[in-house]
């Protein structure tokens, strides 16, 4: 069964994003019905309320490995990305310039 995608394209969701979502679902062995595709695309459209474009919501869902688009999950994912600790640098080299790191004058 071919899924009808024209309504989403007309609504401004790029056909490439819709196709990638369909392929993602196939890889998960969770093929879409027309109704499921429509519900997911409506949810992608709702993601505009949290600052995502529908296209970004689709790609974020694919990147996360989720089988469906869910605005609440996207909010949680955004919050967790903000809370990720920044990597710390090695204290012994953070204040050294490259020339200092290769200085062998101390060995003489």
C-alpha cells in the first residue's frame, strides 16, 4: 500500500523528511498505516509550539531511534541535552601553550 504524502508536503513538511521517517519505521519493523503517518505528521506539526520545525521534529525522532513523534519526548530530550555536563580538560595541560608542551630545556 502506497502512503499518501501530498497533504504533508502541501503543509510545508519536506517530502524527504516524510520519506526518511517512513524508511526509519520500516527499519524498525514498524511499518506505517496511513492513519499512523497522519498522526505522526500532526505531532510533528505540534512540535512548532516548542521551537521545532516539523522537519526537525522528524529528524530528531529518527536520531533518537523512536518509532513515533511525541512532543513530550522531544521536550525531555531537549532538557537532557541542556543538562549534559561539559567535558573537563586535563589540568596539567590546560594552561600550557603548544610550545610549552614540547619544551625540553628542563632536561639539560
